[in-house]
């Protein structure tokens, strides 16, 4: 999938519909994860960010969910490409305005996204039209498990998953 394909085909969640769509436009769940052995991005050097992006891209492209996803190097996009990703809520403005190696893996239907090197090493989200929190949780939990099977997440027994983002 290219930026042109994203522009020509809106995400399925943008069309409305879904349970309780007269009240709820869409529902989204986000997870943030960091990779054990790499510094948090606020402490990482340019070289470490590049190594991390390459490491994560390899894992994302070989993951079990991969056939439905396309990886996009955000740092190689022009201004229009970045604007499309932000306007479609596929990436954050923080990701496109950051410097250095960063990317995003987007599902074909644009309802599942994994950002690389945003505020945390990985920021994933799943969105659906209407009120579908149970379905979204199931989808993001499977995605998280698929990635975690290939990536050693930074985790503390008392504090849980270690993230830079307090939310």
C-alpha cells in the first residue's frame, strides 16, 4: 500500500456505522511498548534510533500479521505524504515532526497501526467504527502478542510495561 492508495481509499472506520454509531463515531485503544536493551527515545542517539527502527521493521515485516500490513518509512515521505497520514489519524503529528529513523506499519483497511520511534519505541492502535471496545481489545491484544513473540519488551515485575508516555 502506498500513500496514493491510502489517499484514494479511506479507512473503514471513517465511514460511520458500527454499533451505537448514532452516539459513538469510533472507538480506539492504544498501547505503548519499548524494547529491552535500547534506551528510551529521549536518551537515544541518532545511531541508536536508526538501529532500533531497522530492528523493529525486520520484526514487524516477519510477524504473523504481516501480510495485511505495509511498512512506510516516515522519514522518506514528503510533506503531503506526512499530512495524509496525520489527517487519517494513522500517525501522530509528533511522529511526522520528529527527526531521524521512524516508520509506521499500516493495515490494508487502515484500522490497525504500529508507529515506530514516536514517543516510545512502538505505539500501536486499533480503531473501529462505533462502539466496539471488546473487539478492539481482542485485536490489539493479538497484535501485541504477535510482536512480543519476536521482541523483548521492557517490563518490570512491579511497574509493568515501561514507557515514556504516562498515559
